[in-house]
């Protein structure tokens, strides 16, 4: 008898980020695929972490997180968005990814449907399925990537439990407008749905834009589980320190799911993130300015080489429209050839949807030093020649 594994995982492909990063390493390509900055994390937070390694405990942290970090997260959102929060609203997790897993496991029962906006971050659908639910895709269309009320309403059925919202949106690189936020909130209120709001990109904003947490809209505080990540706020993606923020009763349920996923997160990193949230305010605007410059540099470089680039309003990703750039090749084939023969790894957007996925877009990470961007643009120019 063969020991069978869960078919969800047996049939699942390795994540597109891992796949592209491995290919980038194998071919010595510039890695613009997986999203991580190669500059600019705050030194003071690294110093706080190294002090904490010696001076703070190296044993299990409390499962919900160090009180100082939970309080710092609450105070941070009070200061930025005027939310009335306390440590009871916060549960610290090992990154946004674990926060998403815990939020989904704590919300979804077998048979439930969860609406996701595609192209969607790739952990959503598998986690919803693992919780016994079914992801229901609402496809956003480039280049506007707008949420339309009719399409969202049409996706709601008698078994819909939650909307998994992602704002700002990865991979579209888009901050939704206030009318779109209102659409999501009003559909959630009308059908009595939970909203799991993945807001990990909340501070990575371009063009002076301002972010509004969906929990601050009327009637949303008691039905929203927000996901945040220090990895994005401080450009420290490898730290994997994240959190959920929700009404205390919801936080309690998510904390119970979290206690049997990772139980707790490295205390010294938590302590350094608490320091960063308290002392690192001055860092946020320069970080945005730096990403804005990087975005401009990559956009100009790609456009000069004949690529159609969609405007990004948040995150450190931009999308290139292959079709509008005069290339008829599909995104997967482009990405494979680009990494193997032109020396640049990008991410094909078809990996982020199952139903009617876009096959003409690739995502590039612009959160890179000038020389990395220039090398990436040169390799993209080479890729274009290969298909000319
Ligand atoms: N959600 C979205 C939309 C993301 O882009 C990411 C990271 N790329 C995550 C969640 C995961 O966050 P973390 O790295 O903190 O696990």
C-alpha cells in the first residue's frame, strides 16, 4: 500500500518565487522576480536586534507576541490612522504569510467560499482550500485593475464566508481608490461577510498617496482581520515578523490558530521591530522616496527599450505588458527565456490566478540599487531582442 499524501500538496507546484529565484541563481541572472529590496534597511533597527540577541530572551516568546511589540503595533496604527487599538487587538505572527494562514484557518469552515481578487498573492487559494473552503476568484483586469461592484456582488453566494482583500495589491502594484474600498466594505456589510485584509504594503506608497485601512470604514472594525508585516515596513523581508490586528474576540480566535502553526516568533526580532515602530517613524518617508526613485529609473529604462510599463502606485513591483510591448509570447515562456538566455528573472502573472489568468504580463521588483536596476533593464532589452 502506498502512503498517500494530501493531494493539495502532492499536486502543487513549487511557488513561482522559489522557482524563479532558483533559476536566477543557476543562470547567474539579475533577480527581479522574488520581491526583496537590496538596499536601505534601517541600521538602528539592526543594532536593536543585535543588542536584543544578547540582552533579551532567546527562549519562547509569549504566543501572542511580546507585550512591547503588541503595544507598539497598536500605537503605530493609532498614530497613522487614528484607530483606537490596544495590545488586545494584536497577535504577532511569523510574517504576513503565517498571519494569513492563521486568519484563514480561524475564519473558514469546510464548505465556505472565500472571495479573492486575482491575480492574487499565491498563498491565498491553497490556504483557503486547506481550511476546507473554496476560493472564488474575482478577476481584476489590467491596466486599471479596478474593483467593480457588479462583479464582486456576482461572486457572493449563500456559502460565502469572507472576502480576502489585498490593499495595496500585489502583484498589480496598486493602491485601491476610496470608492473601491467602499464597494468591498458595503458588500461585506450587506452580506454579513468577514474581511481578511492583507495590508502588508500599507506603507510602501508612491506619488504621495495615503493609505486607509478598511477596518476604519463604518461597520468594518468588528468584521475585519488586518494583516501587517514588519518585513515590508522596514525592508527586512527575511525577518518574518508580522501580525494580525482585529477586534479582541476575533484576535482570540486567530491567536488559537496561530498557537499551533508556529506558536511564537523570535523574541529578539520582535523586540527590534517594537523599537523600529517606536523610533523608526522618520524612516518611512525617505523609504518611500527611495522606492519612488527606483520605480522611475526602472520604468524609464524599460520604456526606452520599447516596453509598455503599467503605472505602479504602491509596492515595489511594476508590471510589463508584453502584448502592448509588441510581444506575442506568453508570460511563462517569456520568463523562462528571460532567465535562461537574457539574464533576468521576472515573475509571470498567470501564476496568480486559476480562472482566466492574464498571460501577457510579467512582474518586476524595482526595489533595487541603481546598478541592479540598470543590469536588469539591459537584460530585459536583450530578452526583447530574442523575441523580435
Ligand atoms: N501578502 C502579500 C500581498 C505579500 O506581497 C507578501 C510578501 N510578498 C505577504 C503577504 C507575505 O508577507 P511576509 O513576507 O511578512 O510573510
